[in-house]
C-alpha cells in the first residue's frame, strides 16, 4: 500500500467513495448484536442464505463480473454479506459476523471522526474571530485535541491494516461471487487510505498551527517595537515643536518692539530732514534771485564797458595828464603797502588758527582711538561677564546696556568724523583764502583804496551776520544741551537700576562737551568783536582818505574814475561768486551729513540685527544648558 501522490488524487478518491459514505443511513450494520436481534444466530445457514438471495432479488442489482464492476454504484453491507452467506459454510458464519463487526466499527468511527474534525474546524474558526479573548488557552486546547485525534487516526490505521490482513482468507475460499470480495478489498483499502489521509492532514494542521503561532509571535513583537519607536518619535517631535514655537514667538515679539522704536526714531529724523530741506530750498531760491540780479548787473556793466571803450578811444590824448599823476599814485602805493602789511598780519593769524585746527584734529583722532579702545575693552568685559554669569535676566540687562553704549559710541564717532570733515573743509577754505590774498598781494597795488573799502564793507556785513544769527544759534544750542543734561541727571537719580556706571560716564562726557561748546562760543564772540573793531578802525582812515581823494578825483579825469568803478565791480562779482561757492560747499556738506546719517542708520540696523542674532544664540545656549 502507498499513500496518494498529490492532494488532487486524494480529493478524487474522496469524491469516488462519497456515495458509499452517503449510504450510511440506509445500509444495515451487521454487528454481533444485530445478528442476535435479527435471529441469524439461531437459524441455519441455509435459511440465512435464502433470506440473502431474496433481499438481493428485491434490490434488482444486476450481477456483474470483476471486470464489469463499477465503483460509483452504491453497495450495501446486506448485498455483500448476502452473496457471501449463500456460499459460506456454517462453520465460518460466526467468524464472518465477528469480522463484519470489526470492519463496520472502524468505518463508523471514521465517519464520526470526520464529523468531529469538521466541528473542531468550526470551533477553531469561532475562536479565531472572537477578538483574541483566551486565545492562548484555546490554541493549546486545539493542539491537544489535534494530537489526540492524530493518535486515534494512527490506531485506526493499524486496526484497518490488521483487518485487511485478516480478510485474506476469502481468497482461499471458493465462491461464485469474486466481485464482492474485490469490492470488499477495495473498500477496506479506501478506508485505510482515508485514515492515512486524515492522519497526514492532522499532522500538517499541527505543523501549520505551530508555524502560524511563531509568525504571530514575531509579528506581535515587531508591532510592539514599532509602536514604541513611533511613540518616542512623536514625543520628541512634540517637544521640538513646542521649543521652536516658544523661541520664535519671543524672537518675533522682541523684533517687533525694536522695529517699532526704530520706525518712530526714523520718522522723527525724516521730519527733521524735511524741515532742513525746506530751509535749504528757501536759501537756494534766495541765492537764485541774487544770481539773477548779478547777471542783470553783469549785462549792464558789459554795456557800460562798451561805452567806456568808446570813451577810452576818445581819451587817448589825455595820457599826459595821467603821467603827471604819478606822484599821487606813488603815495597811494605806499598806502597799499601798509594795507599789504596788515593783510600779512591777518594771514599769519589765519596760519596760527590753521595750526590750532590741526592740533584739534589730532586730538579728535586720539579721542577716537581711545573710544575704540574703550569699545574693545567693553566687548571683552562683556564676553567675560557672559562666561561668568549664566542667568538670563542679568545677560539681557548687560546686553541692553552694551547696546546703548554701542549706539552712543557710534553717535560719538559719527559726530567726531563730522567735526573732522568740517575742520578739513575749514582748512581748505583758509588755504583758498590765503592763496587769493597772496595773488592780490602780488598784484600791482593800484586802486587799493576803493577795493579795501568795499572789502571792509563786505567783511563788516559778514561779521554782523555772524554776531546776530550765528552767536544766537550757538547760545540757544548750548542752553538746550545744558537743560537736557540736567533733565537726564534728574531721570538717572530717580531710576534705581544697575546702569549707574554707564549713565554717569555719559553725563560726564556730555558735560565736558557742553563746556567745550561754551568756550568755543566765547572765543568766537571775542574774535568777532576784535574783527569788528579792526574794521571800524580801518574804515575811519579809509573814509578820510576817500574824502580827500574824492576832491582830488573830481579834478582828475573821468577815465580813471571809470576804471576804478570797473575794478570795484569785478571785485564785487568775485566776492559774490565766492559767496555762491561757499554756499554750494555748505549744501554739499549738508548732503554729505544726510548721507552719513543714512549710512549711520544702516550701520545701526546691521549692528542691531547682529546683536539680536547674538542674543538669540545666547538664549538658545542658555535653554540648552537648562535642559541639560
């Protein structure tokens, strides 16, 4: 005997013998008890054979040989044992009844086993769909049940093999129905095959369940590890998001406040610049009007010049009269020499002032270097304080103080640079004036009286302008600065914070600057007074000389008068041009100051941004240290 080679063959065999199993309810089971109940045990063999033949004739089953036997026709045990009993001797009737009991009981057990197996599968499916309640206990029970039934199937196989071995005696007996013997043999082999298939199915089911249990355990372990990883990642992501939200909210709030303050300050600066622009536009409009007037005067003077040239052509014959006036011109030349000496003295004074300005510029450079050194020292001190102190509040206070000090120092630096630029402009203007004076001294020295008179007049006008407006503006600025310093002192005395060192230093520096301004104003007033006195002293002899010369000039020719007037007009035009040039320089200086202010604003913004970045870095480091 060999097992089926593939599951499909087993399925075909099951389908082949399905009709035999369906006949379970209609066939007769001939156990020993049935033999007794039906009366076969007390009747003779001949009577039993007659009864079997009658039953076979009633079923109308056609007799066929072993070659024409069809397995798909249902055969009952009555047919089998009826044909057998017709030719069975009386001595072996009891043995056949016992064998019938043996062969029938395993078959009934096999059918019951199939029913139990289907019930077990249904029970397993029920427990599999019950959401895993008491899963381990039910699986162990199912495994025990499968092992028990596999053992029963093996025992049943052994019993069926023994029964098949015991049925070989039928071959030695001579009957007329070999087809019945062959069918019985086939049926017993089918039973054995079915029992083997059932045992193999049970073993495969046990192996599959063990494999499925291992896979389920591994899947559960992987699921638990993945859930733990996901929970840890979720917790870390939530913490990171919360920290990032807190950091960004604090950064944006501080940036918003600083931008608001910067916007307010810039608006005030724009308002001031607009006012300055309006004043400059007014001055430019006045200069344009003056320029138009000067141009009209130039055109009129050009016309007069044409007329004078015509007169000169007519008055060439009067040169001899001019030669007679050489003596007078020599006297005038001596007066011009005296004026030249005076101008030289003024030049020396201007040279001294230039030297003093150079000294002040050197001092300013020294102060700038000292301020830079103080800035570097403050930065180093701030770095040391940050390394020493880790508390957030103290760091913020020091950062604010250093930001204020840095802004103040940048303002001081810009003011010093402006002063240096103004000093350079003044030095350049003084150089130009000295060059002009030297050029004038190198001139002929004729008609110096009228020129000095108009020059003195122009200088007097400028001195009066400076005394009236410049000194008043300087006094007002000094007064306002002193008031501001007193107000700041009052505020600092009211406040009770840790900024006393920087505030006191700032107040002392501002006091020193105000005192310097006051001393400069006093020196300027003294210099203006001396210049005005010199001009007055010079104007008196010039006026007397002009009176005496007027009487003489009335006697002189009109040609000399016209020449002097032309020279005076040219000098006036030169003075007006110098005024325009100075005003243009002032306008350019104001534009440079505006550009410097804009650059300073950009620098302050960049420094503020850098400071904010440094503060944010420090806050992050402090948070990291706190978390650690």
